C-alpha cells in the first residue's frame, strides 16, 4: 500500500495567507500542514508517499525534502497544468505500482486509516471512498450507499426533498491500480465528476467507508484554518496528532501564557503580555501589556505595547502598532504593517 497526496491547489480561499506560502505547508500549530497527513499515513504503516504539486512546488519540496526526517519516503510530481483530481492521480502513474490511498491536500482528519484499508481488502473493492456525516447536508454534494456500503449515486447540491442521507465525500480514497486504466492520459479529469460516475456505470466494486466517529475538517478558508487550531489546542483531534506547545523563548515573569497556547522558539514576551488559547510562531515579539487571544500569529511578527489581537490570523513578519485592536475575522498577509491605534475587524 502506498499513498498519493493531491497538493496542487493555489489556496485562493486562504489568501492572503497563501500568497507566499503554498496551502499544503501553511503552519498548523507551527508544523507544515502536510505533516499531519503524513502522520496519519505513517500510523497506518504507509511510508511510500507521492506528492502531486502544482503551485510553488519548490517551497513544498524545500520544507519536506525526501521525507526521511519524518520516517517516510516522499517523491514528487509537478503537473504541467491543472489536471483535476483524477488527472493528477493519472499523471503520477509511474510512481504507482500497488493499491493507493489518495488524500485531498486540504483535509485534516484523525480517521483510523487501518480500518479503511482493512475494509477495502475484505470487500475486494476496486475503489473505496471515505464519507463523513455533516450537520447541514444541503450545502454539500451527498453520497448515497446501500445497506452493504456499496455506492449508489452522487447528489450535487440536492434539493430538500432529495436529501435522504447526510454523508459527504471526505476526500480520502483507496484505489486499486486497475483504476488508472479508466483515466485518460494528459486530460483534466475529476474523481467526483468523471471517474466515480464511470465506476458506477461500469458496475465496479465501488464501496464507501463511514467511520463511526472521527474528526474531519477542510482547512481551506480562514475561518476553518482558525477553527482547526482551536480544535487541536483543545484536544478535540485524536490519532496522535503531535505538536510542541513550548519552545525555548524569553518571557518576563509578569507575562501570562495559558496552558493551551503554543509558543515557539525565540519568542520574546515582555511584562504584562498575555497569550490565551493562541499560537505564536518562531521569533514573535510581544511587547508590554499586549494581549493575544484565540488567534494564530505566524513567525517573526511584532505586536506593539497594549495592542489586542482577538480571533485573528496574523501572517509572517507583520508589525502591529501600539494599542491597535485587531478583532474577529481579521486576516493579515505576510509583512503587513499596521500603525499605532489601528482598529480592524468586527468587535461583536
């Protein structure tokens, strides 16, 4: 068993955070996001991983290398142009010799991948799609299955009277190598709109796996990017997702850091500074009486004296002026500079 991670997206919904940082390696609790997917794969015994890239591929390769630092072996393919989800799988064909777990590159989950693979083998399936239940099924494309778990049909943005299930595509698949023969080479081709309907039309053994309970989130918007941090800090994500809460940093005796927060190496916290349920990247400088709450602050950002940052995302190398108020919903791109007493966001 091997793995392919589809990590070619531009991350447009996450801008301005992804202007200089590709979405697959945006920091999640100060670790490149893809490492959480690598953790899941390695936990299932999968160490042969191919990354399918497109946008700023060199930055991703620079961070992850050959994977040896993380106990896996990583190879890379770079699409010459956007090829769609199934097209990217086909483009990586030369690296695929056996059944393959395919991950969408923007999903964080603590799914029991061993259980997915085991069920795939027990059913002698050609393809297995992981589904996840959602509270508001009308906002998604739904997947219907029969009592044995065989996929029956896909419903895109169904009408209220059509909704009979609440399970959606979770962006994780197990595919046999024979599936590659069904995908045209060199074309833009989609799992969701092309390959999966073809599997149904051909009567292939196409099954769904629905975990009894698992965490699942698409990190692709600022709101969900912030939410995944809150969930990790609160311990709501299982599956051995590891991150370091405390690096080596300088903190005044009168500064306050709560137990849930993450503070990376080389940060400086001056007297009266407060960090509450937040993440500080490497080398952040928090001046006197500044308060960071429910926020994510990327590396080498400086927050001025008396400034307040709440429910916000601050990019790398930013400067927040003295007594500024950065409120809910604010997302600042790298190297943003805000003058003293600036107010942003929605205070409600």
